[in-house]
C-alpha cells in the first residue's frame, strides 16, 4: 500500500497527527532544524551576495538517513512544520535534503492540531513560500553578521567567551538604561491629605485633597501640610457636586504570544521560557483518554488578535448556554491588531471552548492545567459583553480647598464573571475606590471625623521584570513572537543580566559591554534602527524587498564600524582590586562577577584558585552563635538570610530581618511572608496583616495582627 510521508518537528506532534491520519500516512519527526550555519566558521560569503553555507546539524545525520529511507518508500511527502517563517525554513531545508521538486505542492500548515484542521490542510498542500524562507534566512544571516563580528571583538577587549546579538543587545541596553535612571533618580518628598467624613446618616467615607482655589495642589513638605491643616481647622465641609455615571469596561483581546507571556508571568509566576514550553505541549497535543491525543490550543507564536468565525460562534453558543443570552454581545467582537502585526495566524485560543478546564483536570499536569485555564478564560471573556459599573464622584469643598471621593459598584458583571486582567503595577493614588459611596446630596454639610496627612517620597522607575521587558520589546517593534522567550533567557544565561526576585538587574559585565557598544556601535543598540530592520524583514516576507539588499545596507557601514572599533578600543578591565590579601599567596584580591553575584578571587588564577564570597550585611547578629547575619542567594538567585560563619553555624531563614527586637530574648524579629528585596526595611506594625516572629528558633515569640503573645 502506497503511503504519504508527513514530516513534523517533534515526536509529540507526530503522535497526535498519527491518531488523526490513519494507516495511509507515515508520520516522522525531524527533531527541529536539520541544517544551519556552521558553528566554527563564519558561514556567509559576504562578497557573493551573502550566500550562506549550510551544513547538517551535528547529531541529525541518523534522523536525515531515516527520513530519506522513508521518502523512498512513499509516493508523496508533505512537510508540516510550524506555520511561521521558521517552520517554512525548516520545510525548505527538508525539501532540499530529500530532493523534492521545488514546484511540487508539499507544504501543509495548520493553526491548530485537531482532526478537522489537520485533515483539511492535508488535502490542500501548497508550494513552499520563497519569500518566507528569504525573510527567515535574512534574519539568521543578520544575527550571524552581528554575532561573528562583535563577539571576537568582545573576547579580545573585555573577556573570553562573550557574545553579542542583534536583539539581545537591545534588551540588555533597556535594562542597563533603566538601572542608570534608578541610580540618577533623586527622590522628592511630598504629602497627601485624606479626610474621613460622615454624612447625615453617620455613614463614613474617605475623600482626598486635590486642589486649592481651583489649582492642582502639591504639598512639598511637612511645614506646608501644617499650614493647610491650620487653614482647615475652622472650615465647614460641604458637598459641592455629585457626578454619577455609568461606565463600561471592555474585555481584553484574546492572547498573543507577548500578552500570554506577560499574563502568565504575573498570574502564574511562569518565566517566559516556561510559558512557551508548557504552551507548546498544549499546542502539540495531549492524550485525553478515549478522545486520544489532541491539540488543546491554537498556534502559540502569533501577534494577531483575530479569531475565526467558527470559534466565535462556538464561544457565543457556550456563553448563552452557561451564562445567559444577556452575556452575549449583539455583534461579534473584532479586535484591532497592532500596526506591525502579521495576522498570519489567529490569536491563541482553545481549539474548542467545550473542552473546559474542569473537564481536562484529570488529563493535564498542574502547570498545563493552569496555563490552559488562563488561555480558555481569556478567550471566552473576550467574546462576552462589557461589564457595566455605576461610578460616583463627589466634589467636597472646605473653604478654598477641594476634596474628591470616588466609588464604584458593579451594575452588570459581564465578562468579569469569567476573567479580569492583572496589571504590572498600580498608579500611585490614581485608582478608583472600590465599593459604593454613601448617599450624598449636593449642598449637604458633612461632619469631619479626622484628617490623615501622609508623607511620601517619589519613587524611581521600576526595574524590568520578564513581563514588562517583553511588553517593551513588543511596543518598540523589536523582535517577533518567536524571539521574546529566547532573548530573555539568553541575556540571563550569558551573564549580562541577573534576576533577583522578579526584577532584572544588569551585571557589571552587562553595563560594561553596553557602554562599549553604545560608543562604537550605536546602531546595534538603537531601538528605532532595530525596529526598522524588523520591518524590512516583514517586507521581505511580503515580497516587496530583496533580502540581499537589506543585508548589504546593514553590513557595509557595520563592517567599517568594526574595523574602527578594533583600533580604538583599549582592553577593558572588569576586575576591581581590593585591599584584602589572598590567604594563600598574598596577592591583592579582586572583585569578580559570577553567576550568583560578586565574589573575591585571587588574580593569580590559575596558579592560585583561592576565592571568597562577598556578603551583603544585614546589621544583625546571629541568634545561635553571635556572628554576622548576611544576605545569601540560592543557585536560582532566591534571597535568604544566614550566618556568615557557615558551615560552622547553620542558622538560616527565608524571612526578612527587621529592626524590631524580640521583647523576650532581645534577638531581632523577622517578617513572615515578606521575601522581598534584601535589606529592604519592612514597614508596618502588629496592627497590619503581617506576622513578626523571633529569629531565634529557641524563643518562639510571635507578634500577630490581633495582638501580642506567644505562638
């Protein structure tokens, strides 16, 4: 019996397709890319139209032999790699290796791995798209041009083993620039005033001071605040106006790659790498018992918010049946994509909304279930009606001063029955108060219960998290859906950036390399220049630009910059010499940056290999031996606190030390549940929702919200 050979990338995808297609088809996996540029050579002939030299990837020889043998036994070959540029390039390499006629329709692609989608695609193969292949090839060669010219330069001028990449350098630049902003930031003091008021029914509510004599009020210091409080002592508080509005809150679009990575990071604490790994499992297919293996979500590398009409119809029917017809919008929701969105695929959605997270609970592991539930809920909510809020804003005057109170109540929950989006950070003082205000009437006199002045300091811009870095790269038009996770992972793996808690910090190495690139290769780390290159790659895919021309325009000035930098840049010394002497050979030790932070090392390496860790001091004494308690980090950079005398003393705690002393044994207290930035002072008291405990394990003292007492 003649068979059709179908080649996919992974064994998991092959197993899922095998269940759909039956005995007439033989499904094989190429195990990803089969050819690439050589690692040990430049591999690009820049004088002959940037002609690439492709070689078989090491370890793929046996797989290619098996595919060639299967090709001989088959009457047709279909290449079913992922439906994007990279998948198109994999198919093209397989076409050449298996000697398939370029005019033969051998390429099939599907946005979801379901029986219907796969069988429809198999019936309609097409020729490989040369424009897509050229776009991917141009990206690969561009990265090689940058990496193989800059990396050796960094080896000679900074440190051996370094590398530089086109997109990763921009990502590191963003993080370094933010760190410099934080270092240069000068905090300014300001004060706010909140009044606790009561209406005639003695119902209390809060209002915040905003204006004086119609002008926005800024209170810079305590003296100015005292003046305002003096002015208000004899004033009567009256309701000047009450504005009631009905406000609609619209659902967020279904997920793109970027928004999925951001939301999974915020809600599930998944790294971008973990998000894509688990999402790939959901896309390629999981065994659902009697139903067999099936892809649970659509293709996961997309920047489109488009949804197929069939998926929308299914969602609307589900919403009407399970939530009521009033939750179904009159017209199907259509979300506008971003200007640079390729729109080649749908947004990320469940392949069938009827496969609810609850129904799949027994088939998925916890990570798979949590991510699937996130995708399912976001998609379903995106097809529901808006939530409706009743908002109230009360303007309250006291002499020249204007206070404002806001509140809102849910009139109709709409999509929030299913899903609400989290934000990275709240804006200071700009959130609307949750809950309803009491009944207030214009002209009503209010009773002042008390005023509460509060001192604040302006805060520097927040450091990037993986989620906010991905969002910024997308907003700047840098990278594409398939590149976000590898970039975030690469800059950490290469030591340019470290993750502490949830935030990304540049290392000394990262700062030095970016300063060097900024001075000598400004285009490489220029946001607009990099985004423009991405747009040119898109135009190559569209067929409106030649890939060789794009490479030529980039490489001619870049090659000149490399030659000039080689002559200008002096050797950069990263290591800082200290006054401490090496205990083994007497040399002055230097500070080096390792994977887990700074450490002291002997400059006589490799003859002398003596090293010593550098600890951040907490200022506390060990409750066991009286030694110093210092900040330490695990191999995954998680912060904990322990005795500097380890291993002689084994005192450790995950909980953050505070300046409060234990009333029973005079050791320091730790704040339970606050594994925050090291040495950050924990604010609060027993009246707050924290538990403070004695660091001494033999004491057992605890201070709770409800009062003090032994545990």
